[in-house]
């Protein structure tokens, strides 16, 4: 049972619907009444790939792939906020497009 839970944790998640609340080192994904808090771990990298955002762990394993942003600028702003860069806003709410 423990091995199954570890394997489930290591499988990357796709996010493309719902609402994201983004702040430094954390995002909250709400979809269909469920909330999933995603906290960046030490060594995680946040990369923009096309109009998608990928969170990759220190072992270079994909944790999350996030799509559904309105445009590339929104993707880059989300990346910057997650990485703790100072912008005009400390956090942002993003409604994901259904693809």
C-alpha cells in the first residue's frame, strides 16, 4: 500500500480546467468543488513550454503540467509569481480555459 501511494505521488498531474490562485511558491487549483494545494519544493523548477507551465522536481521529473492559460503572457506571469518575483501584484487568480 505504501509503495502504491509513493507511485501515485510521483505520477505527474495535468491541470487544464478550473481556477488557480497563485502566490509565491504555492498555487491552489480549484475544480469541480475540490481544492488542491500545490507547494513548490526545494529544487523545483517552473518552466514555460509553449503556453503551458511545467513544474519539474530536483530529480528532473515532471510534477505538474498546467495548460489552459489565455495567452503566453498569463503563463509567464504565473511562472514569475510562483518563483517569488516581485510584480505589481502579490498573487493572481486565473480562470483556466477548457481545451
